[in-house]
C-alpha cells in the first residue's frame, strides 16, 4: 500500500512517541543482566539503540516535512501559472468577431495509397495544397485565429508547412491532434477553450469553394448558418428539405429516399453556444456525434439560416474528384483569386525552402570536394 507524505508523517510521529515512551520505560523493563553482562550495560545498549532509532525517525520526519512543503510550493506555483495563462487568454478574442476551425484529420482510405504517406489535405489541387483552399475561405473573411484539427500521423507535415507561414500577417494557427475521430460535431468540443465566447466558422479541410463567403461570415451574429448547393448525387451528403415557401424544415444525413437535390456543404457558422449543444448530442449508430444533429437542433429552435449558392463546390475525396477538382480550379481560376496573404505567404515559404535546399546542396558539394582532396 502506498502512503501519501502526510500519512507517512503521522506514522513517523507515532513511532517517535512510541520510541520515547520505550526509552522512559527501558530501565524498569530491564531489571537484570544476562549473567555475563551487567544490567546497566544492557540498559545502556537498549537506550542507545532507541536513541538512534529516535534520531532516524526525527530525520525522516524533517525529510517528509520538506517534501510536503515543496509539493505545496509546486502546487501553488502550478496554480499561479494556470491563473496567469488564463489571465493572458492564450486564445484571444477574435478580432473579426469570429474564430475559425479546419477539420483536417481522418485517414481518407478512398485515396489509398496516396494518403498512406501524407494527409489528404496536403495533396495538391492544381498549384496549391488542398489545405490552402479552406484557409483562403477563412482568411478572406478576416479571421485571424484558426484552430486546425489533424491526425497524429500527419501532425509533423502540417506543422512544418503552416507552423509559422502566416505569423507576420497576424494570423495565428493552433494545432490539435485528434487521435480518434468522433464525428464532425466533436470538433466544437475539442475547440471549446479556443472558441470561448466567440462565434466560430468550421470548414472541412477537403472542401473547395468558388464563392467568397466573406460577407456572410463577417455579418454573422448568432444562431447558425449553413450553405447548400444543388447537386446531382445528394444521397452522398447531408440533404436539406425545404417547404413550399423554400424554408428549410429538415436536414437528413445521406437519405435513402429522395428528399431534395440540395446538399449541405462543409462550411458551418455557429455562435459560442454550439459547444454546449454539441456536448448534449447523443452518438449515432456508428458512434459519432453527427453534424446533422447539430444543424437540426438549431433548425428546430428556428435559429438556423440556410443559404443556397451557385458557385463550384468541390469535395476531393476520390481519385476522380481529385483530378476533376484540379481541372476546375485551373479553368475557373479559383486559386488565382486567393487572398493576397495566402499568395504572399506561400511565395515567401517557397523562396525560403529553395534557399535552404540550395544552401544544403552547396554544403554537400563542399564536403565532396574536401573528400576528393583528401584522396589526392
């Protein structure tokens, strides 16, 4: 059984009291010698042993007292640090009235073997990695604080690419490693401290939009706001049902029977209450917190706005859609219309990488020449 330092102190103190009482009683308990050794010598031996035992217990008492004080001191220091961090508000209030989340985890098994060695969101869509398209959606709307959820296997590549690329532009990217995906709605729970009292825009890392949603994001006040697109294969997505007045009345995930041709795309705007709502959701049959249940919660409260848009919406989750996305991006100039911050940051990153590679190559050539001179 393991005892706490404070419990050990009480044990030591009890032992010390027992030793002192025993020392007082020793002259009376030992009334005769052994026949060889006189009674006084036996008493002296026992008293000496008891004295050193008392000294040992006293030292142990002082050691434990120091440990307890150090623990209490460390606890106070830790508490002070936590208070300071809280007061500093590591996740600042959003300057644009909203924060952003990009969900870039998952395994993307439909794109094996491409995604065995890298994340789907780091695959190229024409001339930019896929991740820059959702980043552009948020940055174009003036969002400065972005919470990126990634898988453990790909956290390193994401950090290498995006760790400091936007730092000089005042854009902060925070990374969260999601070991076990628990559904899209779980993203809001993971980002609870990040969201704080701000509204939040969640965009899926593999969704590419032609339209600019900056005004909708900047003008968002409360409740929820999602965006629908007419598609030819609505059964692959969450589908919104409209009444005769074109008012959204229900959202169904991958309906088996036809409901409508309008799919809910991967951009969701919600107020700070979304965390509380997400926590109240019950897992679906597949054990996940469904984003559709979140939409319907707000919809039933008449707090969800659904906007239909006409521009391209690309979900590059298969080989064919990945290829098609690159063609559409090129033909329609989607990446060419990226926000200047995206373009400038990527340009500087590329120049830095080229310089670093060139420097490494020069160092390697010097090494080869030195080795060749040694042989001569």
